[in-house]
């Protein structure tokens, strides 16, 4: 299932679309690697650990390239040996399926 999400593309949502909640949100969350969590049904968060700053920076740049390709941009926190990501759809101030698709694509990057 994880690969099914990662194989899709982020689709811009329409303003006023309802954010994901409840069972559908939980279903999509279970399709991601276990490091992701849905915070208050508003955004996804995950922290990644690396051996050093260079590896964390390289991963950050890969996420940035992916975000540009998908037209969907996470908040990124970069530090020595760590990267923190926060994903949500700003247009509706909540979660959409595209947020989970981007997270699955990032999971795929982190396993390379």
C-alpha cells in the first residue's frame, strides 16, 4: 500500500474542500512508515536522524526537489544530524490525500 501512495502525484485542492478527518485520515496514516504522526488531524510530522550535517542537508535537498516537482511544499527544519518535516495543505488549513502522497514519496527517498 505504501508504494501505491508513493506512485501517485499530488493534486492541488480547491479552496473550501473539507480536510480529512476520522477513518479516512487513519487509513492513509497506516499506509505511511511508522515515523509519521497526524497532529490534531491538522498536519503530518516526522523527524529523521542522520549521521552528520551533510547527510541531513543532502536529504533536505532531495525533499526540496521532490516538493518542487509535486508543487507541494513541507515545512522543513534542518539541524546537525536531523531533519524535521511538517506537511499540510495550507489552502484548507488541514490534511488532504496529497499530504499523505508527499509523505509516502519522502518515505521512499529516506529508504534509498
